[in-house]
């Protein structure tokens, strides 16, 4: 993520956060996940775009915890998340912006190449333009997306006809129409402050958000690029956040332990700053 004009007009503060997301299937529609090796990386000192690269001092090494959580899916994508009830809200929203890269937003058997959907995301409930391409994996846009792996092969649980179309490549581009959101949430850009309380110190307006998901037999990569404007209440400072979130499948390992339980679980949607909900006892262990 970068934040322009944070102190002086030509400043560009860069923050690079890296982590490993480890997930295991739990039933046919749930992943039990946790983060590990989370760290804040120093921007490349040679990168002239980052004015803080040479004097970079990390302020927080643990931006997400390693406690287990669950991602529950429906035919369109992510239904909800299950987390431990006492999780700090800013850490929960950090989880949401990362795992939302797994949210396709529509049924993959869709035969149209272009259409419009309403999607739940950390931005809110917004109209999204969707473009799908299938087939030939070779394209300039895919060149630097992810390296192919010999460690695994991705299969598609669908009809023979659809699986054949997906065999080479399945590519989805989603462009969010942020002016067409019946329910828009406060933008979360990785800070531990809770802006949902409406203290009025900052005003944030996201102007663009686009996601790209690419799947083939040898690779999976999903990323989202968002940009916007952040202003102080008196408009004395205007900053421009730019956020790039990327999720890539690196490898598949054999499980070494039992699936951990989530203590005092609660569910929540993908919306940023949304509240936790109690999980009924009869479905906690489903």
C-alpha cells in the first residue's frame, strides 16, 4: 500500500505487508485457516516512488494473529467468516481484505462472458462489471501473474463440458462501480484505528477498485487494486491511498495435525467494520 502526500506534497509513504495464509478443507464448503510468518517488509531503497524507503522503521510486526478462523462458501463465493469473538476489529478487517481475494461473486458455471452482478466486499454491497475469459493461458496480462507449480494440479468440480473449458485457464476481471453501492462501508486501508466510530478526523472516498482472478491447472492468483482520496476534516491535507492486495497459491502440503477449534466463535460478513454475530449452538460444529 502507498499513501501519497502524507507529510509534504510529493511524499509517497509505502508499506509492504507479507504473510502466509494456511488453509485446510473442512467439509465441502468450508476452509479452516490461519496466518503465519506475518511481517512488514522494507520498501526497496532503490524505488524512487517510496519517499520513506531509506528511513523506513516498521511500527508493527504482527498485523494479524495466528489464531484459526473459517471461511464458509456458497455457490457464488464467500458466505461469511467465523472468528473468535474477542478478535480486535482492525485485525478482523485485515483478514477480510486478504481472504476476499477468494470471493468470485457468481456461480462459475456462468456462460456469459460479460455481465453485471451485485457483490458483497470490504467496499460494501456494490454493482460490479464482470468479464470472463477461458481457454488459452498465454497472454501478456498473465505474464507476471504467478509462476507455474509442479507441486500441485488444480481440478474443477463441475460438468465435463465446463471442466474442459476451464482446463487451460479461467480468468475473471471485476470492476466495482463505487458510485452504485446501495450499502457502502467505510474503507479499511490497514490501520489499527476504528474509523467506524465516526470521530470525523478523516474522510475517505474510494474512487476505483478492480480485481483479477486467474486459475489454471498449475496456478491460482487473485489480486485487487484500489485507489481513492483521504482528507482531514478541515481539508488542510489531502492524501491519496493506493492499495494492491495479492494472493497466490504457492504449494499444497500434507496436514500434520488435527484441525484446530475456534474458541467462542462468532460469524461476520465480508463488510469492513461489520459486527460479529453469535453462532447458534446447533451449527457450531457443522
